[in-house]
C-alpha cells in the first residue's frame, strides 16, 4: 500500500512558498490533493519543524517535495520526488493513465 506525503515550505515571514502554492493548486485541480495522506510543513526558520526534519533525513534541499512510501513488496520502500510530474506518474498513473 502506498502512503503519500506532500512537504511544503513556509518562509520566515510566515508566507507559503509560491512554488508550493502552485503545486498544491495543481494537485487540487487534478483531484489528487484529497489522495495525499499527509501534508507536512517545513519552516525555513525552524530546522526542527517536521518538514525540515524530513528534508534533512532524505537530503532534499528544495520544496515542495513528495515521499511515496510503499510496503506492498513486504518491505518499506521510500522514494522522494522533487518533480511534480514524476510524483504524479509514480503515485497516480497506474490508477489513471491520463493523470498527467
């Protein structure tokens, strides 16, 4: 089963990252946002925020990014995507070949 995590960034001034907002809107328009299991915030001014910790754990230096955790093979595999279209293809295309 796949578990989908969307990590988006909040800037030090409290505003959301513009690219993160674009990606979230794109996910919503495509009907995928409600299929995301977790939305996690990475605060630029807080390296201990949940999203910042995930970024450090996975060696990601940009936002937004996605983590697809899949345990269907019997062992947990986590794949990180920093490109929207690659994430959509991996997470949703098997269900909907016209997703992109």
